[in-house]
């Protein structure tokens, strides 16, 4: 039956490695995805046609535009996006300095570029009971980082695995945070560990990160080790309590712990702060100009 087939497909997708799932997502994106169950009249070719619903003989018609959508030029819609695209803001640290919210993922792509890499942490099916039965969707946890003090974690649920992975990557880029690193003992060389003991919590999972001597490596399980490596931490001890088999909550707890590294005020940060104008104030004249309207 259809329900048994759906369950078998779900088990097969979950048994795939994250790298294989990522490859499937890229392939789905190029061919335009699958059509929904609407009453569209379009034929819905598999080359990324515009036909809605199941269509005619084409079968799997999607609204995806194929590879053409990837080459569209970014048109910023926020003030921060306009400043980044015009080169007024040259590094992402300027954004973090003034705690400006990132509402467009293209800002992170523009500033960090190819240094940013992403990895799927977990994919799980979630169900909602309806009058017609269960509605199954896929929930995806994706982490992004550049290995140099920046980490982001995103969550997205969608009907298809490819859509969930793409949405998770976008969400993770907009949740990018700085990770402050420090020393254990002698302050020689580059920072290699967390600056102090920090902890994060999500659900019942509580994760504690403890500074470690140089050369200790990352003493943690698989999920925290991936996140800490993407954040650029080389040596750290970890302690976890709660139901840490829930990998989504474990990843979120480590992410919350890493965000706290920048909020702890240690003695070396006690020097007086000299405030400067925010980017919006500094470039008021540029932002006052009316942007060029793009007509489709």
C-alpha cells in the first residue's frame, strides 16, 4: 500500500550517509524538484518546468527553475544587505560588533564565501495526525562553519529531504555567531581552546565545554566534535548529561554553549569601550538614496 511504501522510502533515506543526502539535495535542486498534489494543468516536465501539480504525462512537475535560479543576481532588501553589497561593510565582525540581525543569507555568502562549509547533522521524519491519516515531513539539522571562529546551526522541516536540507543551510547561515577562543595555561601561539567553562542546554541535554591543554584534541562524541571542528576549536574537554542520544538537541546544546563564549566578560576585556557610530548611522547618505527598482 501507499503507507508501507512511504515508510520504506523513509527508512531508506535515513540509512543514507549525510554526504549522499547532500548530493541528492543538489541533484534535486538542479532538476527543479517534484510537483505537489495540486490541480495544475501544466505538463510539468522534469527539466524544472513551471507546471503546477502532477500535470499531464510529465508526472513530476515542479515549480523549480532548475539551474537558472542559481545564477540570478542578489538584490538586497535590507539596509544591511545594501551596505554589504556596496562594500561599505567588509567583514562579518563589523556586523557582530553592533549585534545587527542578519535577515538575508546572501550576506554571509558574500562576506565569507567559499570558506564556509556545511554538514548535515541529522535528518528525522516527523508526523502530524490529520483526519486523512498521518502527514509525514522530514526535519533536518544542518551546521555551517568556516573553521575559524564562526558557527551556525539551522533547523528546517519540509515534505522532501532536499528541500529540508536547503532550508536548513539557509537557516544556519542566518544563525551564524562568532566563537571566541582562548588559552589553557601559557598564552603562547594562537588561541586553541574555549576561553572559559561554558555550558548550553536544549531539552534535557546539557553540554559543558571545558578548556584543555594544547594537544589534547577534542574529547567529545561525534556530533559535538563536528561542531567544534567547524567552529575552529582545537582542544577541549566536554561533559554531557541528559538524553544525549537525541542528536538534534545535543547539537543545539553545543551551539548554545559556543555562543556563550562571546558573552563572558573576562579580565582582558575590562578595558574601556570606545563606541563608534553604527553602520546605518555612518552611511546615512548612501542609504537615503532610493534603490533601483527591478521590474520583472
